[in-house]
C-alpha cells in the first residue's frame, strides 16, 4: 500500500524557518518525481516545488524561489521541504504528492494527509 | 501559466442525483485533464486522469468527459460518501495548475 506521511508543520513567526518531511512507503521512491503542493486558507491548490527522481533537478514557482528548497533522501524514502524567510502568505496546508507521468499526461496519483504551516507573529 | 476555472464554487444536490461539475482551461490542454476529490478531513484522492480514465478503485458512478478547453466530471447516483470538494488540474504544461474547486453539498 502506497503511503505518504507529512510532518513538521507548526506555527512560525514571519521571517522564520521550518523543515517539512514526507515519509513514504509501499513503492520504489527513487522511481518517482515528487511534489510539494499547498492549499491556502482560501482552499486554492498550488504547487511549491518538485524534484526529479534522482534529486538532480528541482523547480520552484517565483512565489517561493530562493526561499524554499526541496530535497530527498532515496535511501530513507523521504522527501523534504526546507522553508526560510517565511511570510504570512505561506500559511497553508502542505501536501506531498507522487507525480506520475505517462502517455496520459501528468498527474498526482497519491497524496499525503498534509501538515499545516501557520506563519504569524 | 494555464488558468483553470471551475465556474461553480459550490453545488447542492440530493442523494441519488446525477451531478456534473465543470472545468475550463485558458487554452487547449489536449485532454490532459485530471480530477481530484478532497474529503472534509483534507484527504486528497485522484479520481480521473486524461479526461475520462478512472483511477484504480474509483467507483464507476464517476465519469469524465470533454476536449479542448472544456471538461466535466459527472457523478451518477450521488451517494453520501461523495460529499467533498472536487478539483480539476491540467497535466499538459508546466506548471500543472489546478481549478479553484467545487464543493458538493447535500440539498
């Protein structure tokens, strides 16, 4: 059974840092690109980072570029998101998601249960 | 970026109804359209990929259709467990953007 379990969320002051983790099991982690997707308080879904299966390629939207760093440890089957210089607009539920690319396009076939980040003084 | 629009943020229906949720892309996405279900507890699940292909384990009362820029998700014979928010997502072009969601409620 595929499982993704996020942890590390919490309350952080503006300008602070936090590191999220996503522990995975039930599949060959090193075969898949992985994403972090967040859901804002307004319930909008937006991706904030992705990483290639080997970890050599990463990509971020402009909203978090330079502040967030995605990484992975394929030996530990774990995905990470290091967040720094946090802003109030980073407040969201953060999900890790497994990316599937096929003839049928690109989609997220498994999601974790999410971990909440609140940025507030 | 491709903009995804779900014109109804909420929708009310009765158990047993046939429900259709719509999604429009700002440009042709060549059927690379996916649907997700988010339950009230936050759990997110892939329902349909590539417009109409059912993810394994998804009940057959869910179906998808569409082409070009316009797509829809249909739930036939609405059940209580279908109460959730439904999001579309285009898988054609990076960044893979989502619609704003349609919250399905019981009338």
